[in-house]
C-alpha cells in the first residue's frame, strides 16, 4: 500500500532536502554522500561535482524564463554513469551543458600507454581497474559580447595492484570571447588567481601558461580564447590539499563568469557581430574535434555517451573561405590577442 | 616598350586558347602541358586535374548568375602550389570548392611510417623526395533535397633511391544526401560503376565496399552518406592502365552529380528540412575533422594551406543535444541507410 511505497521512496532518495540539492540522483546514490567528510576521496569529489552542477544550473536558470535544463541521468554498461544537464535556445544562452560523469572499469591499453607517456608508473601488461569522475561544462551565450566559458574538474584513481592506488586531479577553466573586453579578461583571470593563491601563489602563473599552451590551435597559429588555468596529474603536496585547491577553483566558476554575462547580455549587436560569433564557433569546433584530449579520449572509448561528449559543440558554427577581418577592427583586435597571449594581471 | 611586354606575356602564358582552358595558370605552367602525351605521368595527371577543375567549375557557374568562383593560385614555400576555386552563398550552391594541388619536397618521417604501415616498401632512415598532386572537391548545395558531393583523385611518386620510383593513384567519389532518393543514389552509383567497368568489372564492387568502410563514423555508428567508390595505393595492372581508370572516374563526376542538382534544386523545402540539413552538415564536420585521412594529413603538415584543406567544411553546421528524428520520418529513413549500407545496383 501507500506506506510501503513511501518507504521505498525514502530509502532510495534519502531526505527530500538531499533530493532538491542536486539536478538528479548522484551516480553513487544520495545515501553515499551522508557523513561525507569521512568518505573516500572519490565520493567527496563526486559530491563536489554534483554541487557545482546544481549551483551553476540554478544560476543559469535564473536568466531563462522560457527554457529549461533537460536533465538526463544515464548509465554506462561497463560501470558507472552520469548526469547531463543541457539547455538549448534560451534567451541568454544559445546552448549550455553541465555534465557530471562517474565511470569505472578496466583501463583500456591505449589509455595506459598515454598515461605512461605522461610519466605515470603503471604496469603495462595488466588490466588496471580505474575510477574516473568529473564535472565539465561549456556555455555558448546568445549575445556575441558575452564570452563562451568552459571548465572541467576531474579526479582519477588507478589500482596498480598489491593494494597500491595512484590518484590525481586535473582540470581548468578558460574563457573564449568573440570581442575582447580587457576588463572581462582581467576579472576572469583575477578570480581564478585568487582561487589558486589560496593554495599556493606559484600555481596561477604555472597553470595560466599551461592553459595558453593547451588551447593552442596549431593549424591556425592561434589560441582558442584568452585562456584561464589548466592543470593535470596534480597530486602534491597531498591528496587533501589538492582537493581543497580543486574545490577553490570549482567554486570560482560562478563568480568568475556570471558577472560577465550580466554585464554584456543585453548589449545591442548587429548581424555582422553574430556572423563573427558563428565563425569563431567554427574555430571552437576545430579545437574540440582535432585537439582536445578529453573529446578525443571520449570519441575513442567504446560505448562512451557521445551526446554528453559532444554537448560542448555550439548550436551553430560557420566556415567561410578566406575570411579575414579588417585591420584594426574589433575582430582583428581579438585575433591579435589569440596569436600573442597576454598577462592579464 | 609595348612589344617586349607582349613577348613576356606570350612566353609566360602560351597561347590564349591555353589560358582559357584552365581556372588559372597550372602550377607547372601552361607550357608544361604542350605535347602532353609524351610527358611524364605527373604532368599528364596534373593536366587531368586542371581539366576536371575547369569543366566542373564551368558547369557549376552556369547555375550561378549572382556568385562567382574565387580563384586563388598559391605557392608552397617548400615546393609546388595549387589553384583553389571556391564559390560561396550562390543561388544553388551554399559553398563549393574545387582544389588542385601539386606539391613536392621531402617526405616527413610520420608520412613514411604511415605509408610503410600500408605495405609500401620505403626505406626508413632516408629523406625521400616525393611528388603529390590531385584534385579534390566538396559541393554543399542550398536546397536540402540536393545531396552534397565529394571527390578526390590523386597521384603520388616517391623516389626511393638507386634510380627507383614508387608511384600510385588514389581517389573516389561519394554522395551525402540529406533526404534519401533511391533513384538519385542509383544514378550516382551506376555512373561510377560504368566508369569502373570500362577498366575491369571487378573494381566497382571492391571500391564500393571500400567507400562504405572508409566513410564510417565510428562514434556515431553510421556512414557519412550513401557512398560511391574509394581506392588507394592503386598501381596495377600498370601505370598507363591505372591512369585510364582514374581518368574515367574523374570524367564521371559531372554526369554522376549534375543531373541530381538540376532535378532537385528548385524543390520547395521547409525550415525543418533546412535544420536537418544543418544537423547533417555537423556530422560532415565530425567526419572530416576526426577521421578523414587527407584532412588529418593536411592539418599536421607544416605550412600546409589551411584554407584549401578546410574549404570542405560547410558554410553552416548545427549541433543539437539528443536530436533524434521521428520513427519512419524521411529523416529516419536516411539514418537507417547510413547505419546499414545497401547495394544500389
């Protein structure tokens, strides 16, 4: 009867407060987050990812009276799953996606090879159990004066046998404007720098440069945008301190980006501005499909969830043969800073 | 004075008849094509490429009273160059490009490695002089009921030392409809089959299957279109007969495709049809940037001409999260044949 259904609902969803705190039930279940401070790092990181997804989607939804996030909770046959939240054709955001994925299984040999090439001490001839989770997001706004933002924060564990586990964090946030507003670039970088500095003042300069290098589109001789921070294989000084650093970066997403949306979203723009935005979104597609490590890894992973991997692509992109902006136009000003990255702070 | 200028013009351009026969001066010069039957294969193939470019551009131009081909003759600092012809925003063609490139130099080690993996007997530790030329083309029409066509015919020579040269041909033509018209697919395939059969009836079935395999988009589990023919490393029964085969295929381009344009270009269509066309053009971008061997080779070649390599990308492409056509709709009918290729003849 009604009371036993209530029990099932109570057991599977936990308290109604938990239920409202996330976009969907976490892959590991609501109950896995109880007493979280005493849980293993992978659950603490999963909770952080779900918290970031929820708070960001709530902030974005405030700007969208007419469009709603489509929330998909999906499972992966080889282990794990995810929660994808995507909003399309909003008043402020043309397309925005925030994806949490929590997958585990056996590491495929090409991944082992790639990690060994980055200096990981992994045995070569064994199937290695792994655990990978993270939150990733790309937001493409409608107004060409609002930049696109991307971030990703992730945690990786590999069981190397004999009871030993290797683990590390990776991630970053970066900004892709269509028109350069130096104040916006400075605000974005300053917010990230403050998050980095709370752990170690040496981090921001190092990760800012890493970001400029990572988002280099070799065949165009330009960067994707004005950068931000990027890091990988981070495990020092210790797991706890690295997690605190990653948390600070993840919590900097909203204050680094949302003010730029509010500032620019209602600026008037022309069809020429929108065309330039579509052309630059074509370059975004080029980076993601040709170079991005996460996208390439995803596309080559058997039974990966393609829709979640490619939700980073813009709603519309354009390619014109031999398009080149006029010298000293606002479009040209952007290109110059993409060819020659600047120090913003 | 005037008479010496006239002489210079006469020497560099040959007769005015030659000048009107190509979109621009061939990379090897007009005079290189004189007495062509007695010239080396690379010049005969270059003339074929220039002829195909010229006759196709003339046919396409007939349908475009308001747009003109932009013709760029370009040079490559390491040797060779090309002629790119691109038409954008026409009445019939949204974007179409026909590119001839004729390049030579030293083969980079990754290319040697890739060719060895395909069974070429190339020495590994030497810098090998090479000569590569071809014509390639992608045409994206305005009307969603007109398919996109792509073709590429190419010739490769490598000097392996001791006076020995390896040479081979490659190429193919394939059709990418947005809506399936079985008569169109049959016409396209029949025309190609006839071209193949003129050399050897065993070729069409083999190259039809190779095409279905090559244009497979692994991460989507579907082919790019309804196929055509594809081949590579072709050098038997001998160079002359292989050239005759390639010429027959290249000369089949116009009769295989132009009738489909005339038949469908004025069909009425809705915004929904155009949206589906943009979504499928997104898949075209995915294939070209993630899988296409020629595009990947081009993007990783130092000082390649990026605008010519990426002229294959459509003017506009679209990506929608979780888009899926209704069961048994015309869009769904196309998807089914992309997932399960058919014999058209």
